[in-house]
């Protein structure tokens, strides 16, 4: 017998509040005091930024790490260091945060959007290869929601066409692709310490790089192209424009303490995501957040899809029904695919101009019509995003599962 939905007056599944906890404590306070006791908060003079970078590089088994002021800045720094410039094309995902796009645009390059896998929500290698032209300089691979993309295929395509790969790991700390940590496979890996990510320093970014020459370029690009490894006049020999994305010592101090908590946080989220998948995979017309065999997701969020024809209701109603059961969720992840934003529809990257789309260095016409990436558009039309947190309890996860089952069973035909 179907249980009446809370949306229509029935008793809701979730009767107890979600588990909560404190992200910051004595460990962060200790690091902050040490930073203040240095009597400098400048990264080159103090030791906290240096320590954070060394610690993160060691954790990931990479030679070098460069700090930046945000995850968005980290991607911009990576692209700038790789020489992405006006007239270039950079391929990326249409379902992502603007942080993946801003660095491309600020280098006056042109974003090109590849379609996605319908169930991992990551970039489809076949679509990536179709997007490559003589203008392609790099691929920004977004590992969405803690789930690694198909890196072997992507790297093979990149090497075949001689383009760079930047991994956007803002949502994907400690996720693994065939045993390898995401962020260590491409030419560069970029991470975020934004307050809404797995760990937080308020804001901040980290760039991983193995190549020593590229490390110096990355380091310089994050700091106005100043070469602090040189002495005297060489410090200010500026060959091209670069931003000021320096991280300060207080941000790094918090980041150091947060890194000690990272593996446990990600392991908990992984376990909870896998519990949800196990609990809903039997439901007809409900498609769990797929993690490919041999990979591991750290589930920044959990997003499943429904087939409205099979389930018997639309995505908006399904999400509203879950909310009424006490489950934190929303329809889709972002309101629309990125290329349908006004900036792309109007081709107006900078106010009052059509730059960089009309650049003489580009010399092509590009458009972003609806239907450009049909799978990505369908994903957003049929997806429900669940909030996920390491402070949740197993009962919270069971309540999520029970609510999805209840809503699905209610609308099921017959």
C-alpha cells in the first residue's frame, strides 16, 4: 500500500534534524596564532603558505604546489602558466560553476563545451575529440561532485592533438581514477578551499604541477609575474600580464589544519554516497549517481536522475515531494547549462563589447544554441541533487533512501 506523501498531507519520513558538527577548532586556532606570531602575513616572508603547499604536494605525491586566492584563481593561474591566450579555444563542461569558465575568459580565450556522460555527469571523451580544432589549446576537465572523469581516454586525446589538460578538482578532493588521485593525471590539477567545499579556509586555491619549469611559470603567474626566485632587478622583469592571486598566511594556516581532516571527511562522504546508490539502485526509472568501476568518488553532492515517463511525475514535483519529506535537495545542479547564460547568448564577455568572441586573433564565428550539448541539457531537466555532509548520521542517509523510495513508489503507475 502506498504511503501518503508529506507533500499531500501525509507524515514525513525525516522526523529528526540532520547531524551537524564543527568544522573548525583548536587545531585551526593554533595554526592561526603561529601565523600571527610570525609578525608577517605575506606568503613569501612567512612559512604557512609554504607549509600548506608542501603538505598538499606530499599528500598527492606531486613535486610542486602553488597557492592561489581561490579555486577560480587556481584555474586561471594554470591556464595562464600554460600560455592560453587570446584566440585560443579551451574545451570544458557545460555543467559546472563559473569558476571553471572565468580563467578561460580572462585570458581572452573562447570556451567550447563538450557534452557529458548521462550518468557520471562528466565530460564524454568522444564529444571532447569532436570539439578539437586547430585553435584548441587546452581542456579543462571538471570532475563534477567528487566523481572522476574518464582520464585515460581524455589524456590520449590530448596527447594525440598536442593540447594541455587542466583538472578542475574544486569539487573532488581525494577522488580516485583507477587508483590515481584526480588532479595528478593531467598537466595541472586545481583545487578549491572555498567555504562550501570538502575542506575550507574561507577561500583559497591550490595548483598541483610536476614539471619544474611549469612550476616556476605557475608561481609567477599567481603573483603579478614577479620572479621571487631571482634576486635584484630580475624580480620585476615582466614579460606579460598576470594577476595578483596571492594567498595570505592566515588562509594557509587554516588550510594546514583542514588538510589533517581531509581523508576522513572524504571517506565518510564516499561511504554515504555508496549507501545511497545501494539503497535506490533497484528503483525503476531512478538512475543513481554512477561511479565507474575501479573509481572512487568523494561525493561533494549526490545527484540522481529520474525518467518522468517511468516514475510517473516530473522532476520538479519529485524534488518538491522529497523536500516535504524533510530531505534537503533541489531540482538539477545549476539553472541551465552554462552556454545558455546571457554572456554566451549575447557574446558579451566584457561589458559593452563582444570580446573575446570577436577577437581578430580568433577569426571565427562561434554560437551557443540550445541543443548544443543535448545530454547535458537532459541531465539538468531530469536530475535531483541531494545535499550531503560528513556530519550526517547513517540514520540521515537511511532517511534519504527511504524518502526516495517512498516518493518513487507513490507516483509509480499501476
